C-alpha cells in the first residue's frame, strides 16, 4: 500500500467517512473529496445559510473555525467569502484571541467550534479578549449538552454556566432549527459578545414550518397560557417539554403552560416573576447541568424576589454523561417527554 | 514634580524616527521614570522596566507610526504589551511620547487609578488591549494583523512578549497561525531576560533553542542584543521589508540594566527600597 504523499491523495482515500458530529443515530457516508458536505443530501444547513445571508448584507463580518468548518456549517461562508474566513486550526485559545484582535479592528468576528471547546477549553481567552473589552465577537458553539455520541469530552453540560458567569456576555440558545435564523440575526444585531449554543438540523423542517421569532432577552410563552404549572425550557428540551405538557393534559387533565427561554442571559426576570404569581409550580428543563444554567437563573430570580413558588429543576444532575445516542442520553437523564411528564406528575403528587 | 527628563513630550503624528543618539537619551529618561514609579510602592517590575528601555525607545520613538492626539488613528501601527506587568516602563513611554499627560503618572498603582500594575485598557484608547494573563498578546496581535489584510488598511502590529511567557501553549498556537497565514505585517519583540517568577527560566522549563523554534514555525528570526539601539533599528527596518513571513526580534536583555545595584539581578517582582532607588537615580543622573 502506497503512503499518500499529498493532501490530494489523502483526500482521495477518504472514500467513506462516518460523520459522528451529529446526534449519534445519524451517521452518513460521504464520498471523497466532499468532507465539506458531511450530512446526507437534503438536510438544509440552517445556521450556515443564515450566516451566509447576513454576511452578504454586512461586509464587516468575518468568520473563523477551529478545524470544524463543515461540522459548523461555516463552509458556506468560507466558499462565498474566502477572504473573510480564517481557519485557526485545532487551537481554540488562539482563535478567541485572534477574534478579539479582529473585533478590535472594527470587524464582527464569528468563531465556530463545538460548545465544549468554545467555553471550557478557552475560558480565560474568552473572558479577557472578548468579554472584558466588550468585543463584537459571536462565539458559536455546536453540540450542546447531551446531543452527541462523542462522549464526555464533547458534551457541554456546563457551557451555559460558564458563559453566564462572564460580565458583558449574552447567551442565546434557539429551541431548534426553525429558530436558528432569528437567533443569528439577534446575535448579529446585538453589539458585543454573544454565546450562541445550537445543534445543526439532522433533518429538513416540514415545508410549511414557520420560522420562529426570537426577541432577545424575552422568554417566549408557547402553549396553553393557563394552568397551575409552567415549564420553562431551553434549546433541545423545548420540544419534549411541549410534548410532556400535551401528555399531562390529555392523560391526566393537568394544564401545563410552556415557555421557551431562548435567551439565558440577560435573563427575563420580569417574565419569571409575573408567572410565579400565577403558578403553583415552575419547572425548568435544560440540556445542561442544573447547576449554573436555566434552573439556577430561575432559582436566583425567584429567591431574590422572595417568591414562595415551588421550583423543580430538570437537567443533568451534577454528573458527567457518556458517549451514546442522544435519544438514550435524554431518556437516561429524564429529558424526554415521558421523563419530564413523570417528573412533573411526581412533583404534583 | 518633574516627571519627565525631557521638558516636552513628543506629540508628532507618524514615526518619530529619532536617531540613535536621541534614543539613548530616551532610554535613559525612561529608566529614571521607572525608578521613580516603582520607588513609590517600594516593590514592582523595576528589573523588567530597566531591561527593556531600549526596546521601548526604539519602538515608540523611532519605528512605530503613532498619532498621540488620535490614539485610534486607523493607520497607526499597533503596539501591544503582552507582558502587561511591565507597566512602569510602558506608562513612562506613553507619557514621554505624549500619549498620556505626564501628570497621570502620579496616579500609578494608586487605588482606583487607571494606571494599574498590569496595564489595562481602562486607561483609554492608547492601550490596544488588556493582557497580563500571559500568552494572549500574540493571538490578538495576529487577529489585528489579519484584519489589516482583510480590510486593506495598511499598518503593522508590534507585540512585546516575555520569554517566560513562551511557556504558555497559546503562544505556539499563535506562532503557528501567524506563520501559516504569512502575516508579514506582524512583529514580535521578545524581551529575552531569562527571568520568570521562580527565577531563571532554565530552572523552570528549558526554552532553548528559541530562535530555532520560531524558524521552524515559519518566522523571520532576528537575534540581537536588546540594548543595542543600532541593531534594534536595523531589525525593525528588516521586519518592515519582510514580505512573506512574520518577524520575531529575539532581544537579549539584562534585568536591571543601567543601575549597578540592580543590573543582572533576577527578581520578577523586585523590592526597591528608597535608598536603592535614590542611589539609582543618582547614578542615572540628569540628562546632559
């Protein structure tokens, strides 16, 4: 067997590569040399397209990636605006500093990697070169929480806590693909550091799916505004929370309102306190540790206002997970519709 | 109090391009100011300040394009101090170059002051970034250098690194990035004084061979005596002439240079008792 001697030869050998960057159940075969097209045909790249559209309008946008260009859908940007794209290699700490330097030179820098590497891996750099100077940098993290088979090294269960703790930082997590364009637009319009936490779509949205709006800093009320129980969910847990509410109503006659906390910082205290006066139980659900994320933010608001409403926090209970399919992990950690409905039912006795 | 040895700070826009004879006086004035600033606290980064006086003199008073009246002039050369603790010298240089009022130096390290012991951008736009968490300056400098290429606005980016700082892995990430991107408008000045908190760098981690490491990362490497102003000016000129690579000027410096009681003493955060400071000022004398 010949040793490949050029990058072209290496590429040609990559005849079948499994894409492990998505949920786990999703593996697709890609033909050489299209490492750049990691998902099977027909799955729109909602994030990549939104960034590309934005960059057409705004010439000051530059993008960086840490050797995860296609898995962060940034190849669309790279191929359209090659002069405004920088691949920083597998070096996230440097990438954050470079982004800070670009922002200090008048550009809006969008950095892309997985959530864990955008936060844990480069925290001091994010703090000092992005958050402290209020740099106009958008840190876009993929693979939130338990959304990957890649295991504990790639599972960001503390990224929201870390980013929330940084002064000047805004934290946004769209509930799903339909809210990604609005999230991208909101991040771009907010001058200053933003952490955007999202998962790529693994399937196309139904053709008639409406785009979800996103008003920065406002929790979005969803189904059934009444009832004694409110579930505040974020990101990938919004959908199971809505299914849980439906099941509770249909099977047990319990009316449960659901809200989408797409902005985790600044946190919509007004909404939470107004709701607290109307409910007997508030439930938070997050694809993240119950320490430092949505549950903590809600608890802080309720406690500081002296609200006596009961709070149930669902999420990852102060433990590391493991490599497995997202479905299995969500079941294991009580984040499926059934898990959420059971927990709410138990809390209500 | 006369905080400057020179009566009037320079305020001209663009390169000052002072000749070597003048730069010697500048370095001397900067050393006096470093002693005065550190004397007040009795302890600080006096050794680094004395050691890098020629580096700062050649950068701020000869090579760098600056407009003191408009610190965010778009075409200015960026000057970044990654070793943000070398603040006595940094603030002294800013004052002498007319970038901050000399009276501000009276506030150095006072509670609430913007002249902090680790330089921060609280001081205003004359400070290009806040470092002090070592290893970060080169990344930001590389971002600024890349921005020049993207925007077409022509400027150079100079960044002063310390040798102890090379122990931070991020420096090598940035070195690889700048080399790969061929950022020829980027220039590192490595203040190679072999000193870090716990003593001689060799007693902590082996840094040698430094030049070979940067060569291997695709850089133009210039080694020189960091007190040789002629060599520093030539190095800056060579860096400007380089068309395909970033440049690193590896400048060997002596901690405490110019004051016999302090010269060669390795002490990261040195005590400077009043009597030593007074003896140092006497030795440095007034500018003729």
